[in-house]
C-alpha cells in the first residue's frame, strides 16, 4: 500500500513568496486526507498534485491561518459537481466555526459532515486508525497520528508451490491466515508467510510548544511532522506564543526515536 505525504503549505501565520499557509496532504492508496486548510490551499494543490477529491479534512485548531482555505475549497468542490460527502474533523468548537463560515460557504451541493473529536478519540479505518491528541498551544488544539495496522509477513509463493498449493484462491486464503490443502497435507499460513510487518506511523503536531503528549504519540514514528516556527535564538518568543523552535522539535524527535523529522510552520522571518 503506497503511503506518502505532500507538503502543500509550510508557512506560519502569513504566506511568503515561496511558502503557502498550513496544509499537508496524506495519500494512502486511493485515499486523500488533508491536515489543515490555510488560505490558498486549493491554489497550492492545483499547482502541485491537482485539486484532489478529498475524503477527509482534519483541522488542528481554529486560528485563521489553518482554516481560511476551507470556504473557497468547498465552493470549488460544489462548482465541480461533487456529490459524495466530505468529512471535516477538528477539536470541540468545530461546529461553531462552521456556523461563522456559513455565509461564505453557502450550500455547496454535497453533504459536509462536521465531526468534533475529543482528545484520545480514534477513527478506525480500513487498515489503519487516526488518533487525535491534545497539544500545548495558546488555544485548544489537536495533533493527529496515522497508525497502520500490522501487516502479514511476505508471502513465499515458491514455498507454497513446493507444498502443493494450487495458485489462485488458496494463495489468498493463506495470506488471510487460513489453512488450505496442499499435496497430501494441510498447509498453514506460518509455513509460507514471513514475520509480521509493523504498520507505519505518521504523527502531525499541528501548532504546539514541545510537550509530553506529542513525544509519547511520536514514539518510534516513521515520520514526525512538527512545527518549527522559530529558530532557537527566538526561544522566548516561541514560549510566549505557544510554538516551538527547530532545535526543540529536533530534540523531541530524538527522544521519541523518530525515523524522520519534517519541520513546518516556518515564520515569515525565515523565508
């Protein structure tokens, strides 16, 4: 199953000539999930991977630089004739936000499902889960983890043939954990499957000062996307505003034994 992350907007608070406002696209198989939707997100998508038919939007918090791209994008989906529902998730208060935005959004012509997530709440999906967790910002804010379920070990087709398994449906049954008939004896999955493969994990901090909750959620993550609004010489400013420095994000990632760290939400002071 393909899994990748596309950084649509990596600026913090205000756009620059080179950076759009916060938005990150997750592509897993045929699914498309968007984390935050800052002003200009649909333009950034069109310029990069195209204005994809999103399945879900996850909002980390309600500061303007993370949500003002929603009205325009929903209007465009309506103009394109979208029919299937769009799920929008966020912290408590999301419904109130949409009441405020209602005059701008109007009636897009498709259902927009508003779901407020409590911290610690999981959304179970086919092969993975999305978990919401609280982060340390000036306002209530979520981070999100995408955690894949563990996957069966690799299937040894040659060994299955040696044991007399006929190629076809029985190969699939073995990979699903079922026992099948071979040449004169039953063949068990453990005879033809390698060790179980751990599911991949991607963690998004959203806007946040370094905190234990993010550190715990990010433990041994394959990818941590962490904000780094300031350089370390601006540590006092980061503390005042509930943000992180690049050094703090790197230290958190090291303590959490993260495989790869991506820094985002960069201040306009560092174009």
